[in-house]
C-alpha cells in the first residue's frame, strides 16, 4: 500500500476528531467558560504563572509532551505489524489522549492550577493524593532516566548533531529575552531561530563533537554515561530558571520543528511514493516473542495516550492558560499533534528504512532488536524521506537526530521541573521543611535519583532503556493516565455532566496496565531483575489501592449528583 494513503486517511480522522469530538467535550463534558479568570491572571507571578498566547503555549505544551516516546513507542510497536499499532494510535489519540490531556488542563485550571497529584486530594481524598504523588514520582524518575539515555545514545551515534543542539540553548535564550523585553509576537523570531538551527546542522557536520577521546571504554565514565551526567547537570540548572527565559522560546522553536518534520515525512512519502513493506499483522514472530495484548498498549504510550501529559497539563500548562477555551486548542490539538508524530514514526519504520518485506523482517527479527534499534530506525527512515526531497542523506539523518534530541531534551527539562514540584509536595506532607522550601535541595533530589537509575548497568549495551525499563516506563505511564482520568471522571460526575467519554478510556487503560504490571513482575523475577521487580511490585500495590479509592469516590459522586438535580457546578 502506498504510504501516502495512510497519511490521508489518518489526517481526515484526526481532523474530524478535533472538529467534532473536541467540540463536544468543550461544550458538554468540560463546559468551558471564558468569563472565569484563569490562574495565570489571578495568581500571576512572572515566573510560573504567566498568561500566554495560546500559540506560544501550544509550542511549550506540545514539545514538552512530544519527546522521544511517541517516536520510540510506535517504532517498537510495529514489530507486531503496522495494523495494530496504527489502530491504537488513531483510536487512542481521538478518544483517549484528547480527553485526557484536555481534561487535565481544565480540572487543574478550575482548582488554582494545582498538579494532578494535589487535585486527587480535593477530588477523591487525602489518602489518594499521597498514593498518586508516589506513583507520579516513580513515573518521572523513569521518564527522566529513559530520555537521558535516548539523548546520550543519539549524541554518541550522531556527533554531528551535538553542536546544533548546544547552539539551540543560547539561541532560545536570546529569542526569549527579545520577546519578553519588546513584548512582540513570537512567530517571526522563532522562525528565524529554526532557520539558524538548521543552518547550524551544516556546521555540525564540519565540526562533530565526540567525547570518545576522554571517555573510558567501559565502567562508569563511558561516553554515553558522561553525556548522561552532563544532561542532568544542564536540566538541574534549566529547571531553576523562569519558564520564559529558556523553556518557552525553545519549545516554540521545537513546535516549528514538529511541523517541519511532519512536512518532510508527508512530502517525502508523496514525492518518493514509498510503499509500506512491513506486514499489516506480523505472522513471522519468533516463538519467544511477547504478546501484543496487553503490551502493545503500554509499548505505544505517548502517541496514543500518556499519563506524563497530565503532569505537564496540570504542572506547567494550566499556570499559563490565558482563557479557558484555549484548553481545547492546547490540550486536544496537542494530542492530535503527538498522534501525528506517532504516525510519522510508523511510516518511517515501515516504509522508510527498507525497500522489501524480506528486508523489513531482517530489520525486525525479534522484540529485543526492535526495541534496541527503534530510535535509529526512525532517524534513518526520516533521513530517507528527506533524501526524496533532494536533501543529502547524511544531512537528512542529522536533521532527524536533531528533531528527536530537541523533543527529548525539552521533555527532560519539563520532567525535572515537575519532579522538583513533586519532591516538594511529598516533603511538605512528611514535614521535611528544608526540602519542601529549598529549590536547590529539591532540585538535587529530582536529578540524582533518575541519574542513578540511568547509570545502572542492565538490559544489555543500552542499559535498561530499551530493555526491561522501557516496558516498566510505558506501563507506569499508562497507569498514570488511567488514574488521571479517574480524577477527571469524578470531577465531571460531581458537576452533573456525562462522564462516559472519560470512563471508557479509563476502564480500558486501568485493565491493560494492571495486567502488564503483573506480566512484567513475573518476567523481572524470572530474570533476576532485583532493581525493577520490587519497583514494579510497589507501583502495582499503589495502583490497586488508588483504583479502589477512585472507584469509591466515583460512586459517591454519582450519589451526590443524583441527590442534587439543580446543581450546576462544583469546583
């Protein structure tokens, strides 16, 4: 099948989802009201609470959530065939991710931009808040560890991409300063920033940066590990400065990169008339292959639905929302954008990397190889599409690597900042005031724990990242999405609005993730993974406990709604 046919069909479905389904959610489920002042206005402080143009905020929100995961997950998931992967991406984006991301923003905005963990206390109960905060802490630890290794591996494999990524930081700061001081629109400066960034790719090819000369061949200070340490040093600093200084302008630059990358994929597919050579359903799986049910639904997390998005939606996005109706564009359309990136990953790994079905099976011989080569397959596939447009293949590969690294680095920036918030909240609960009130101490905890996990040996040459850790990350991520949906469902029910649109993806995700947690636990114990097995068990216990609390709260909410027929709003 020509790949362009898939692009057109999915594009139409996404348009219909945004045009009609998100409109239904805005009117009938979340009841948006622009007469309400948002926390960005009511609590404006110039650091975290800042009313932001919806297009700028979309850039920050989207690139914070669209890291490497919507690329890596689908690139692994096509191992079972492009059919199951594509169906989950499309259905998950329209009926799960859009509902989840949109709802998390709205509920947070209605509760003074509190995080989803803190919201759990008000919507469900205090005990549930503590449970959710612990699960979120584990999720952010996994997110930051996974993405640090993704970036480090790409730096090692593509030293030509290092210089453009480094130059993007001062470039974004300069753009942020210009926009902040002149109060001008961000569009033109950020477009100029993208142009400069891509011109620097040529400079990067002339001056590749590698740490191989100062790194050890094995042990702690390998080239990959040095990059990981440097990344966490950088994110510690980046998470301490106001969002307008670096995070917002770089995110806006990266939002342009997304559309450019999607344009390159779409035009490359059209011009090259590439054909999808991977099977719709892979019937040549090795005997030891894991089942796609339930693992497909946790392997492809971001790009279908992701719990990390609720942390961004309620952690930074809700603090910058100018008016309530902007939540539809930022939240639901942001989910559409991430689904589009997942589609691009599927195309790159089924039509871009090889020319025949036999070659595709050789590239995806088993699940371990599919996991380990996922990012490289995407980069090479996009490089092929760009070469269809006349771009030299070597330059095109660097371009693809820059896109992936930029998204992953932005997610790390946001992830470490959110981790600091969570550490402070937990410290406040257990009355460790120095940590709760000291940004340096909470920031150090936020980087040292995932740094330690990223440096642990295990799972092969890539550490835990594309081995067992990816499955645990995906499972915890989807579990967080289900639990965030439970908060939204209780809130919607309390406000006497139909919760079915929230309950359906909620029940499905909770079922798949608890099943996957049990499967993973059995595997970890059998393989002697004594770091991840206890972690999986702890997350499972917390999850079951929180699910029970949420179910009881939902039952109470139904009772309250039935007894108060004239009630129209509870916040």
